[in-house]
C-alpha cells in the first residue's frame, strides 16, 4: 500500500469518525480543516514511527512535514532516503 493510502486510512479511521473519506484531498491541511489538533499530531507521529520505521525529531514537528497527506508522504520519503544514505 502506498504511503498516501496508509496515511489516509489512518486519518479517516482515527480522526474523521465516519466522514466521507473522499472529501479529504491529499493537500488538505489537517489543522486548518479541524481534522487533527495538537494531540492528534502526536498520535500521527506515533503512527508514522511505528508503521514506517521513521524517527520523528522534535524539530520536525512542523506543518511542512505533518499537516497534510502529501506533506506526510513527502516527509516519510525524505526520511527514508536519508536513512538509506547513512546505512
């Protein structure tokens, strides 16, 4: 399953509570659309770390990395690329 699909499924199941998942576009801001609050961001981080084997540093807890499906997917892709360069 693609990163975007995994993240979408997590967001819909944990934060949208029965809302139509088709209305959530990859670029939609989680915060601006009231989908995730600050506590939800921590849940999202836990999901990312557990499912994608990526460690999220405190300084990376910014909207550019975590505020939409597209941002999360790009962030995970970057982190995996950096990890493979180091290995």
